[in-house]
C-alpha cells in the first residue's frame, strides 16, 4: 500500500545542555551523515533541511537550586518550540534532530498548542528507556533531560512548565511511554500519581510488542495528531550503543521495527523527535544508521507490500 506523507522539515538542535554527558550535540549531523534526508526522499517524501538551530553553549556547570543549566535549557527549548510551530503552521511535518531529550519539552509544547488551535486530538508515543518524569527533588543530578515529561504535565520550574504561557502544556492522559526500564524511586511515585500510561519492558515481555502497540495506539483516528518522541536509548544497547544513558534489556531490532511499522500503519504520525544520539561513544556511526533505518519504517518501509 503506497502512502502519502506531508512534506518534511528537518530541524537540527545541536545541544547536550540538558544531559550528563557531552556529545549529543553532534547527533543532528550524525543523522545527516547516515543519510536520513536521502532515505526519506527515496521513499517519495519531500524533504527540506532547515539546518541547525542556534542557542547557548553548554556551560558544563553543577546544578543551581536543583537544575543544571536552566537558563540555557529554556533558551534551547524556546528555539525548538518556535521552529516546530513554524513548520506545523505551514502544514509540514517537523522532524527534530537532537540533541538531548530535554528538547522534547519544546517540541511537544509546540505540537500540543497546534492541536488545541486546530481542534485535533494529541497522542504522544514516548519511546525511551526512561520515564523522564523527574524533578529536582527526586534526582541528584539536576540534568533536565530526565525531566521533560514532568514539565509537560505541569511539574517543574515555571520557566519550563509555562514555556508557551500555558500549563500544563499537555494532558498526562495523552502520552504513552514504551520500552521503559529505568525509573528512579521518587519518580515511580510521581508517574503513578499523575497516571502516566507506561508500557515497561516487563509488560512487553509478558504480552508481546504487538499487543503493546495495539493498546498504545487505541483511539488514534483521523482527527489525531500522532507525535513520536524517539530516544535512541529506547533500543537495547547491543543494537544502539551510541547513547549516553544505555540501559540493558531494551527492545531488540525486530521489536523496534514492529513498533515503527505499526505506527506507520496508522497513517497519523505528523511530527517526530530523534533524540540522544551521541556519536562520540558510537562505533562507525552504527547507531545513527540504525536510527535512520527505523525512521524509514515510520515512513512505510516494510518487507512486503501490505494492505
């Protein structure tokens, strides 16, 4: 079955300001070198590369009042939010090339506002090893890449929870987290309190990835804007070693392909983040190439033509 897709805009966000390791700022160019744009064009997708956003450098300082680099994190997320919003207004599909996953805050804030303005339902698929629902009170590191989902749900410093002037940016009921296998002790209490829908690796092992995706995509219809926030550490490190926060026991290559193919089957993906790729600790850009391969599946690549 041949699908049509909106024109795509690639937006690079070269920063590791929210992370605990240097190197994710090189992720956007690693994805370009791995041929992301060319792969999508080969699938008949119109692609425009907007280049890289600009923002403050990583000062590499310790936390201040529980948050590392808050000023810089805010600046980068505002730039991302504005860039994503511009593409959505032009009815293009923005693909954010990270950069660390703190940038999911700016990206999804823009998408959620777009959904409110257009009357669409929002569904976020958060593909990640981590729940990213920390606050400065439950994480000693202060790294904001562990906090974006909490901030999106209105929990965190005002500078981040009110990025667009509204809080919460999205309803906790609109997000599905898949592949989770690392949740801090205090974070466990928070995700339960806020009712985050989490499909962790134990549940995936028990029922299988097909059922997980059927449940996560339940209710997605023609009036749904489906946003995929793909942290590369979602994958098992044996598949994707080029990330700063590897956690063993993640989805294997075939399970990840099934996730992407079932998302593609909905025909409703309208925005995408590719986050936390760190080529400094990769091997011959292997992880970037795996990421590009999986993104191709998001755009309809499969073994056989299917109805």
